[in-house]
C-alpha cells in the first residue's frame, strides 16, 4: 500500500506523454459522442485556460489546488507525469472518492481514468465507484477532469429513491447533473438484466431531485412495448416527501358504471405530518371522498387518521326502485411512545361507521373478517399516575355499535380515580413476626360516567333534553377493606368489608297504568341523591393434592404418577335489606292481576335502571362455593431416558354456586361449570349453566302462559337433578407440514440453525443466489439447505386450521317437558395455506353452518412473487359477495400505477342487497 500527494509530485514530473496503450485498452472512451461531449485528452479538456498558462505549461504547477490522496493494493507506478494504480485503487480529492481496480492519474491534464477487470471466469471485478455529494455511482469505465469536474462514463448505475438508473453512455457536468443516452430506469435490483425497465432515449438526471426524459417506452423481459410510450416524463427522485397529484384507477361496474377511484392530491406538509385527499366518481352519479393522514414525532407519538364519505345511487331517479344511500366511516389510531412520559399516556383507537358502510362499500379484495364482524368498538383514553403516591387517574371515551341492528352505545366520558391498596397499620421497621392487624388494607375506586346504550343510529342525539332523558349518568365510590390471615397452616382466611356509594341526579317514581295494563313512569324528580350499600364477608381457600400411581402391569413404566389438584373455596357474606323504608331507596304500589282476582304488590327502587344500579333488595346472608380441578400426569421423556415430562390431562374443571340463607325462597343460585383441556395438541373449551329449580306456569288473559321459577327443586318435581339452561363447546385443530413427520427430533435438528454465529436465515436465499453466480456458498448455508446427498431439500410449507363452535341456548317453553327447548347453533370454520414454491402462495378460508346447512363466506387467494413484480388473484366463488380480482403490478410504490387489473364487483350480483 502506497500513498502520496500529487501536488508534491508535480515538482519532479517533467514531461506529460500520451496515455499508454494498456490504459487506452481499458478505458476506451474516445468513441463516446454527445452534442456537448467532453473532449479527448488531446482536446480542450487537457489544454490550459489561457495563452499565458499555455506558454508556461512545462514550468507552472497544475490546476489541482487541494490534497489528493491515493492508494493501491497491488502496485503504484510513476511514468512521465502519470501515476498508475493497480488493485483496489482509490483516489480522494475534496469531497470526491474514486475506487476501482485500475486508476490512472495524469497530473498535467488534470485527468483521471478508472476501469475494472475480469477474472478467469469473465466476471467483472473492481468496477469504478464514484462518490460525491450527489450520491454513489457504479460504472464500467470513467474519465474525469478535476479542473472542470466533468466526466465521460460508460455504463453507470446509481440508486435514486426506490429505483435504479442505468446509463450505457453518460456525461457528468460540473453542476453534478448527468446526461444519459439510452438510459434505463427500473426498480429491479438485477441491474445488468432487469426484468423490466423504462427505456429513456435521452435523459437528464439531477441526483436527489428529479429525472427529466425525452421519448421513453416500457421494456419487459427485453421485449419492447412501444404502445406504452410517453413523449416525455418528469420523475421526482427526492428522498424527502413532496406534494403532488395522485393518479386514479379506472374500471367498470354494471350497477354504477364506469369509474375513476382514488384520484386526488397528496400534501407533504412537513417531516411529521402529511395528508391525502382522494375521491371516486361513477357513471351513474355515485361518488365518494376520503381524507387520510399519517403523523409521527420520534420518541413522542405516532398515529393515522382516515375519514370516508360515500354516496351510492341505485337505479335511475325516475324509476320506483331508485335509492340513495349515504355512508361514512371514521378511523383514528394514536399511540404514545413509552419513553415520552412514563407518568401519563394518551391513546386512541377509533373505528366508527354507519351500519351499512362495510356492506355497501366492499373493496376489490373482500376481507371475510370485516364481513363477519357485526360489532365495532372505539376508545380514546388518557391516564396519569402520580409518582410517590398511590393515586391514579384515567379518562376514557368509548363507542360500541352493532351493524346488524344499527344500535350504538356511547360513553362520554368514563372518569376513574383509583387509590392502590395501602396498609395503614403496617410498621416500617418491624421487629419480630407480622401482627394480624398489619395485614389490614384498603383501596378506593371512584367512577364518573355518562352513557347511552343500544340507541338506534338514526335516533341518537346530544341535545340537552336527550342527555337528561335518554342518557344515564352518575358517580360511584367503592371502598373495599380486607385482611389476609393464615388459618391452621393450610388455609387462607380473608375477612372483608365493602362500602359502595352512588350519586344520581334524578329519581323516577312508578305506578300501574290500568288502561295500558302495565307499569309506567309516574314522575321524574331532579336533584342530588345518595344511594349506598355495604356488606361484610369472609372467605377461605386451600389446595388438596391427590397422587395415584398406575399399575405397571397394565400401563407399563411409561406413566410414573397422576396428580389431581383440587382448589375448594368457601366464602360467606352478609348484606342488609336496603329496601327497608328507613333507607328511602324503595317504594311500592298495588294493582290487580290480569284475572282481577288477586292484588299484586310491586316493590321498586327509584333508581332501577340507573347507571350503577341500586342498593340490593332483601337481606342476603349467602355462602358461595367453588371447586377447581386440575388433572395431570408425569410420563417418561422420549428424548431423555432418565428424565420425565409433565402432561396435562385436564387443565381446568370449575364449578361454582351460592346459597342465600336469608332469602324467603329460591335460596340456591344457578350452578356454573367451565372447563378446558387439550387432546393431541388441540385445545377444547366447554361450559354450561344449570338451574336447580323447576319451572311453573300461571295462566294469563291471553292464550299464553307466564313462566316463572317455582320454589320446588327439579329433583323433587321432575326427577332430574338440574335443568340445563345453556351450554357451549369449542375446539380448534391445527396441522402443518411438520405435524406428521415421523421423526420429530430429526426434523428439529434439521430445522435448527447451524452452529455458526454468522448464520442468518434471512440471508440464506441471497447467499444461495450468489453461489449460483459463481461465488462460493458458506458451509453453514449448505448444511441448512441441502441434504446429505448434496441435493436441495424439497419443502412445501402448508398449514390447515379447523375451528368448531357449538352454542345451545333457551328458546320456547315446552309445557309437556316443563322446560325450555333449546336452539343449537354450530359452525365449522376452515382456513389453510400452502406455498407450492418459495414464490407461489395459495390461501383459502371458508365455513359451514351445520344447522342451517349453508356455506359461509368463502375466499381463495393466489399470490405469485415475480421478483420486482407481484401477481395476485382473489376469488369469492359463492354467496352474496361473489366476485374476483386479478392484479399484476410493480412492487415499488413509486410505480404503483404501472399495473394491470381485472375485476368484477360484488354489487353486480343479482342477489346483492
């Protein structure tokens, strides 16, 4: 390696001779011709600026006025005023860096020549790379003038934005602009043989700014497509955002006619915020508009916003089936960086639309998850914690809507103030064991909310009258006090006291309306009202372990032990009767029943139906009972002859109920059961609710009967222990290409990364490609991608998912059985995916309603990775959304309009509604 300063060499370089034959053979730039081309070494490029300089050419110093550093790996030769650099040569001058296999410097003419070489296989090596403030350029040969900063280039390659510009012949000017002849622009990273490119007959490139081209046409796989021709073009190449027009896509629907979609304007306001305004227009007069924005401030926050308004017209205005539907949707997401403020957070997830928006405005690719979702929810929340304090504050705005029945629920807002549990009697510097009273702790939760539930979309109002009449609001305070004690070593005893107070701002009195034969509101009184209650309780729980060793004669030595874990829990609670007149929370009135033979006393609370409920009616002295079960076994491990592994047989099986000792009837509550297990890797969940009491009926003044729970148990009246109310069962099966492999251990070893710290599976395909081009492949990649015989492993990854769900709910009352009949709903959902090759991907999803015997929404997707292009095909073969969409397009977003699409719309189906 050698280095020097050319300005020093000028003092002893006496004569400037012609370029030797070896250099001419490498450079070969004299044949490049432009109307404004650089001169050859014998022309003006190497001539002095004026006659004075020319007269003193052999005695004056060269034009180079800054330090020029050079180096070469193989050798550096000096000959008649020239420097010849061989092997990984580099030259730096000001902000210019030139590297190549071979560089020749001519100090007297201020010229630099650079070229690469070819190895024994003919592969080009050491190509010149020119770096300056405008960017980095790779080329085959270069002739550069340090004085004029002009250059003649052969086969230059530079990356601009998301694409590459390749010029077979190029000229660089002093202002860092480039002129190309037969240039190519492509987003394909295979520079020498791109799959497609835009051929620019002549072009001007301003690095980092724009490309201006004359006549240009598309070339795909070396086939010139002259019909796709433009007389000129202007392509921005800046790395920063810029405002500009968004070109629309076009197509046709049978119902709405020809259309232009997603055309508009993009606003690049600054580095933190942008906006796109786009619109749609259809031949029948339907139209739509959208406003979308993204914003981000690093280490602070980020989010996106999108608003859509669509007006759909059906038929013609003068026809009886004409309809006009207006839909809108609003989406907003906001997330705060955790580092921005550790004590407070603000987040938003808003998903609101009119109930018919998703159905009326399906896109080209139909998302079955969107169609299957009837519920939409939104939340905007702010929370703050106070350091060195147990208090926390949060405020949330919530929205929920059902698109099936067009109902909306809103909470504006829900404010919560909480105090974490504190232990006022705990000693900071305790000596000895903890006293029982030190475990006493209490916490506080305060809620304030204003909400409306299940309001019709068309009837929702925020007027003062509606807020008072239709909305529910109030304040709630909760203070639980508890302590934790150990009882008889194995039991945990938890005494507790709970106090709840509610503040309401109106009360409602009721009466019996004899004309309408029903209970109606009598009067609404505004004012401040306190509604409180309290309760006392104590609970205990423990764990019971049972072990069982199976007989080796029957089960062999595979199963070592089976363990059954039971978790029983019992709790007692007492609550006074807050319907007592001394509290003032309840009132009553009397009326005759429907047969006019009995007086009925109806007791009600002034605050029935209020936001946080009311104090309980009737004394309650109840005992709650729960029993949890878990069953697992210890078996010998197949991988370790001396080890064991734990296998779950029953992950959980839970039962719970309660008994109210102070109730005058119906003391026992419903019995709940839930469980979860796993069989052959499949998770199974199930649950049910049982009623221990029998049903009875009383006649009404119509042909129907009124059904109620009687005082008699099912066991005594209907000879059955309990009556089933509802049940559910669900499980899912998942298979993939590794599920049925015979030797899983061998599979895992083959799939594991090689024992090499430099191994990275993300670059495995890239290294294989380099290997096919002549570069040696690392041994660790060979081991991961080839079998023992040296053949590439054949893999076709696939996966299948099957989900089953069954629900059993009560329906009509059956007088013969004295029980409710049950409606059963059962669905099977199927989804799968297979990759035939690394670039072919096929996926599908479907379902079947077993009870209705109907096929659910079915979707088939086929994708093909074409390197710099992508092809996709989406098909909905049956149903109301029957349609297809085919697309082949360039991957780069810069050329997103270079595509071909063919589609049919779901709106064109005869059964569309």
